[in-house]
C-alpha cells in the first residue's frame, strides 16, 4: 500500500534563510504551494496553489548559473579525467544559453518542475540579456577554476562519498535536509572532507559568515551521516569565482552550537503552524516582511501581491 502523501515540516539552511527574510515567503514555499503541482499533465485544481507551486520553482539568472556550475563540478568528479582548457567554460555557457532560451518559451507553465523559469524574464526586469551576459562571463571563469580546484584534485585521490547528493537526517525531533556538494574520505588519514562550492562573485563579510555557518551545519550532518566524531571532519569553502579555498577542522563546540541553532529555529517556525503534523497553517500566521526591497526580489510576488508588476 502506498504511504499517504503528507506535507511534513522539514528544516534546511535555505528554508531558514527564506523564513528569516520573510515568514510569508516561507509559507508560500512550504504550505501555500503544497499540492499545486500538475497532475498527469493537468493543472492543479486550486489556481492559487498552482501559481505558488510554479513560482516556487523559479530561479534567478545567478541561481541558474550556480546550479549549472554545481552540476559541472559533480560531472568532473564522476568523469575522473580533466577536460582540456576551455571545455568547461564552453559547457557552462551552452547550458546557460539553453536555460535562457527555455525560459523564453514559457514551457514552465505546463511543467514547472523540469522547465526553467527565470525570475528576470518572468517579472520583466530591465535588460535581462545584459544580466545574462555578465553572469556568463563570470561563470566561465568559475567553470575553468574547477580545473585547478584543490577539492577536485582531492576527489581524484580520495574515496568519493557523495557528490551533489540530497541528504536527510534528524537533529533531535527535527527532520533536516542538506545537499552535499562533495564529500570525500582520505584513505590514509580517514579524515572526511566536505566541500561547499560558492558560485557568487559577492564575498561580503556578512555572506562569508553565513557561508561558514552553513558549513558548520554540514559538519554536523557529516558526523550523523558518516558516524564520525567532529574532529575527523574537515570543512572546505571553495570560492569558484576567485579560485580560492579555505579549509578548517570541525569541532565538538561548533557541532553542538549548530545543533542548538537548528532546534531553536525549527521550534520558532513550528510554533506558528496550526497543525504541526501536517505542516499546515493559515497564511495570516506567517507575517509579511515590511521591507519592500525583499518583495522586489521575491519569486512569490505574483501570488502574494496579486498579478501586479513587480514594484507597484
Ligand atoms: S512578496 Fe514580499 S511579503 Fe510577499 S512573500 Fe514575497 S517577500 Fe514576503
């Protein structure tokens, strides 16, 4: 017998980031879009849920670029050999142009999960081609930097445990998801290296501290998934735009700190749900942000504010 399909609460670093920017956006992503996916090619019965689901799959041009760079990194690990100079940049550019062309067709309306819908195109932002061109020229450099990346070199020497894999585990009573960019094990020392690729050219101190917090979270994941102490885990931030990497050791204190943080954050969100077992709540329980700048870059703008033009 098939298990009943129930919306359940799960925590991830990205879902917390969404919630902390705007609780209502979290509601659209996790509650308001539930059951909004097409069924056997037919649109969902509830048009609001269908719209929210379609919007939840939308990406910005930089997000698409990041996704493609992550795919290429995982392919490099699987292929085991290094392509000639320029091949990765071309592979990246072809996919970016393909994604943009696909977004222009509007195919995402019928198949939001598999067809690209770009925020800049959907909401009619000025000069999306210029944004695309700028992103591609930066992304080409990032793709080529993978050739000399220490983490890819490590993957050649180490046992590869995971590449671009979605992991699920529990912290206390909280089901947690995280996507591992690359996890390898040194056959000599037994150390586990977790690499997180950063594909944005923006390396502000705030962003760096968020990245480090995210890596600490992955460190906790590694101790649970691979059953090793924190001292056996090495965390690597790989900045693809600059081609630099920073590696440090996880620790018991860091792991305990992350665990407390996740439990506290999950409790904050859960306390606003009406039915915690079904992840259900009326939208009013999740307030809108008062910061119009956040609305201006929110994929749920159409569902939340009606079909207005962005910024109206
Ligand atoms: S449009 Fe604004 S208020 Fe509505 S979900 Fe997005 S960020 Fe929140």
